[in-house]
C-alpha cells in the first residue's frame, strides 16, 4: 500500500520573504502611481485620473502577486487557515464593517457618477485582493513560520496600517494620512478576525474591496449625512475589534512546520 501526503510548499516560509514581498508591493504601487503624475487628491476628478492614478497599479500588482504566490507555492496557507477559530462570535466586528460600507453606498451621490467613472472605480475593488494577499495572506504565512498568533495579528495589522504612509509621497496631507494609518490598523484587525472566524482570507478580500470602494464613492459629488455616520461606526467597530481579537487568537494552531523534509534515497517510494 502506498501512503501519500500533502505536497510541501515550494519555498519554505521565512519572515524575511514576507517583508520583502511587502516592501516590493509598496515600491511597485508607489512607482506606478508616481509615474502617472496624478496626485492622490486628484484621483476623483475624472475617470482617466482614477484609472491611471490608482487602477493601473492594482491591475499590475494583482498579476505579479498571483505569479509570486504560485512560484512560492503558498496559495493554500495564504488563503486558508488549518482550523477556524473556536470562538466565532467576534465575526460581528467585520459584519459591522459591512454595515458601515452599506451606509456609505446608501449615502453616495450616484447621480454624480458617469458610466466611465463608475467603470474606472470598479478597478479599486482589486485593492481587496492585493492588500489582503500581501498583509493577511503571504505575510501571515511568513510570520507563522516563527511567531505565535498574537504577534502574527499585531505585526500584520501594524504593517498594513504603516503601508498607507506611501500616500504622503503621492500628495496626501501627513496629518490626514496618520489618521488613515490608525484607521487601517483597526480595519486590519477586523479583516483578521474575519479570516480567523471563517477560516478563509477570501471573505476578507471581498469585504476589504467593498469597504475601500464605498469610502471612495462617498467622495464623488455630495454624500449624504449617513456617510459621515458610517465612518464613526467603522472606527468604533475597530476599537471593539481590539477588545475581542484575543478570542480568535486563543487556541490557534496555525504555526507552520518549516523543518526540512526528510532525505530520501532512490525513487523515494517502495512497492510491496
């Protein structure tokens, strides 16, 4: 009888690999968006500004991240946990983020959208795939090779927050960006909770993309007051997330075994 085991990862996870991917992603996005010559605060002025200022970088990053993940052989651990959290009730935190996104969309001035502008803004949904795969996908795989789950949550969420400082280099005000960094840390915690509660990064990718799209949408035309309330809900929810994230961390068994595979001789399979 022949015994089979799961295929090993092509590249053994290391923290430095995750950090290199994180830095490379930021450098790529910054380079493409800077090359467009369109300041961050002018993306919403036209469909062309939005597509070339933000959309192109996300499309390129999506392709390169898919290639990178395939070369590493990390798709499975990047997208799925071995086990869902034993405490799943903290999922109310990302659910409230979804509610806030719906509030944003309800308050959006859709009459100010042209067909071309809406098509260009749809590309922003890719941010859910790229940023989640980098920060709570590949980075989690790398961090789980050496660290406990508490540090995995904190470091991945902190790096996600700090990554937003590149907006300053694209023309965003430093003070506003600092608030965005803090809000992103809270949002990252909510997305981490969603991954642990469902056992999959896919739902976090979807929620992240919808949330960012909804935030941008409120900046077009004149948003209703409900959009301002949505931001308060988002921040409050993020703070609550900090209070309950320990429950999805507790008992986690996601540490990756990165020990070398045993040496084999000959064909490696004996027939009886």
